[in-house]
């Protein structure tokens, strides 16, 4: 409004004073003023558009970031569930090995606290206490299980070695007795000299991808429904029948079949 009043006063002055030059100056001032007003309006509109674009970009970025965060949380939860399954499997295998080989077993939590495991209920309690908080992200880790050689381990490994080398099972298709390793699709058995070697052996896989500790869980079940026949082969041409139709992995460690009568 101030600019237009100024122009009107200028116009009256130029009319009063007269002269072509005055009119030309007035026209020039009006054009300059209009141009300045127009540029101010253009800049204001551009500024508004830039602000609007920035707000839209920020909203899109926020939505996308929230989507990525949810995906990451889901992947993390899935990863933790997978780790929990592996944790349970590891605990179960080590608990079985503890029973079979007379070993010692313990659990160490994420804070370094140690708990001795001697029975299955203790192992299940650890699962209940640890797994859900870990999946929900309330604890940094699941902790770990550890097994070590016990007082009876050495003797049980000797029994296992002897039974794996000398026990044989009748194979109907081939019409002959075969070693347990042959029958179960395992590599040729060689004496195991330490608890570490035993654990490594039990975690090997046969051609079907089954770990040895699971393949040896029950020996003698061949899906035919027929009772298995076992002998103890002394390796000198003599043998004796074993009055068992199924032999468990626990019995391979515990029983001295060479002394059976």
C-alpha cells in the first residue's frame, strides 16, 4: 500500500511539473516496483513449495525407516528363534552324552553363573528360564552347555570301543552278520581314545545326513518287524549269540557283552 501511495504522489508531481522525462521516469519506477513485487511473490511460492516437499520427504523417510525397523526386529526375532532351537538341540545332545558316557554337564548363563545339570528336569528348567527372554531381547545371550569327562567315562569308552568292534547284527538281505557300523551306514569304526574324540565321533553324519548319536540310538530296528539277531565275534573264529533283539546306545556304553554268558 505504501508503494502505491508513493507512485500516486509521484504521478501527481510529474503531472504538475510536466515534461516527457518525468513521465518516462514514472513509467520506469512503476515497472521496477511491479517487478520487485512479482519476484517477492515468486520467491514466497518457491519457499512454500520447498518446505512442502521437505515435509513430504520427511514423512516418506519416516514411514520407510519404520518399515525397515520392523523388518529388522522380525529378522532378529527369527534369528534368535533359530539360535534357541540350536541351543536346545545342543543341550539335549550333551545331556544324552552325559548319561551314556558317565560325563559331567554344566550350564553357564549370560552373566557367568554356573549350574550343574544331573537330571532332565534341571535341563528343562533352564530352557524355560532362558529361551523366551532371549527371543524377546531381554537377555544378551542364551549361555552355553559344557560336558567334561567323569569318573566312569574312561571305562565306558572302553566298553563302547569293544562293543562297536565285536558286536555284529544279522542282515537278511546279505545273509550274513555285519558290524554295527556297516548296518547303520557309518564309517569303519576305529578305537576312540578320548572324550573329545567321542564327542566328535557322535556329531559326524552318515550319507543320509543323520548324526551318529541319533543313528546309534537304537540298533536292530530295520523296519521289517523282525527281531534282530546279535552275536559277539571274538575275532579268532569264535563267536557267541547275544540274547537281545534291540540294543540301545546307552547299553553300548554300559554293558560288557564279551562277558555275557
